[in-house]
């Protein structure tokens, strides 16, 4: 299956970050900055990534799957984690 171009991955990252910021996650949140590093690495090398990041300030866990194949959108889920 054909891989996404760097430009396509960049477009997905921009859309994803807008949604996260619209949700109210602070752009300077330390753990969000760590996720942004992961996004940057994915955008650069196009290698599949899957994992989670804890957003303590919002009692949320950000679960992500970053796909590189065309036709597969990247996925994130913000799960509520009481007392996180």
C-alpha cells in the first residue's frame, strides 16, 4: 500500500493539533509537548507509532495511533482518567 507523503502527514498533524487546542489543552503542557515531539518524528520518518500520553492537568490520557499508509487516518482518543 502507498505511503503518505511528508506533506500529507504535516497536514494531518496540523488538523490534529487544532482539535487538541480547541478541546482546551494548554499548548505549553509538558506532556503535550512530548506528544508534539512524537508527532514531529512521525511526520519526518513516516514510521507507524502507537502509544499514550498522560495529560495530568486535564485528567485525560491521550491514546494515539499514527498511520503512514494512505487511506488510514491518524487516530487519537482523549480518555477521562479520574484522579490522574
